[in-house]
């Protein structure tokens, strides 16, 4: 059950969990939250740079709730938690996250068609906003 995905010369190992596989790589379902986090993180960091905001640290945690009893097992909800530190303008931070989750993040745009994506934004230890991915 071990596979290797490749795109543009970059590789990722895939495997199923035991007992079907050996767990030596990520499962395809595990890659989806990573893809959402990576896509939106790149948007937000790019916008923070554009806004000339002094970002000290940044993290996007992705929590997935599974739909109970569904076969196949599917996501019921995705929660993105954006955690930033630095002397940042809260309005610019919220704008960057909002733009990512309504205009720029193509992975969120695709996933939001099947599963609600909610987010919360924490700046310097304080929650400054929440929202939901909404693409037209």
C-alpha cells in the first residue's frame, strides 16, 4: 500500500494505516488538511509582506471533525486556527485571513464546496476574529 506522489520533481510518500498498510507515509486524507493549511498560510504570509507587517511567528493549525457514521468517512467540518505574533495591525491580519478564505486559497475554495471551513485568528495570544470560508 505504499505509493509515492510526484509533482514538479517534488515527492511525497503515501501509505495506509495498519493493518492495511504499514503507516510509513501520509494517507491521502491526511494530505487534505495539510494542503489547506499550506495554501492559506502562503496567502497570509504573502499579504503580511505586502502590507509591510513585521510578522515574528505564524502557525496554522487544522482540526478536522469527521462525519459520524458516514461510509466512506468524510469531513464534517474543518477549523483553521491562525496564530500570529508580532507588532501587527489587527485589521491587516484579519483582512489577510479573510482574503485568503474568500478569494485566494484555491484549496479552501475546492474543499468548501464539500465541507464547511471555519477559522479563528489569534494575535499575540488573544483571539481577534472568526469567520467561515466563503467563495463565490
